C-alpha cells in the first residue's frame, strides 16, 4: 500500500514539472564568416532557441563581435537569453571559445 502512494505521488508531481532542455552544438569554426551568412546564423538561432541551456563549441571570436551579433539576433523578439564565454583557448595562430547560452528566466 505504501508503494502505491509513492507511485501516485510521483505521477501527480510529474504533471507539474516542465521539460528542461540542455543541448550542445559544434559550430565548426563558428566565426565572422558564418555570422555574416544570414542562412547559417538563422539555423544556429533556431537550434539555440529550442534549448534552456546550450553549449556552443568552436566559436572563433578574436574581436568579440561574433557572440554579440549572435546574441542580438537571438534576443531580437524578446530579451530572453544570456551568454557566458570561456577565455580564448588554443594556439596563438588559432583560438576558439566555448559559449554557454541560457534562458534568463526558466
């Protein structure tokens, strides 16, 4: 009888839990050329919008413009997403970053 009440409680609690989506996307040298291409940029925006937290990998942003452009397009309908970037990692000739993009309100 005790097990039945536990199961019943879990079933009723489960109906109040909203899904939480975590994703990762490898941008494969996601830099100024890809951000300048509206088709590519819109695909990345659609992918990120489906997630509550998204890790964007291989971001090449030495001037600091790639992430800001992505965030401005991502937040165009409403100011919903924030981002945290790693420091540039790699060799002097080529560095990349990891960017965590997340919804400001869950």
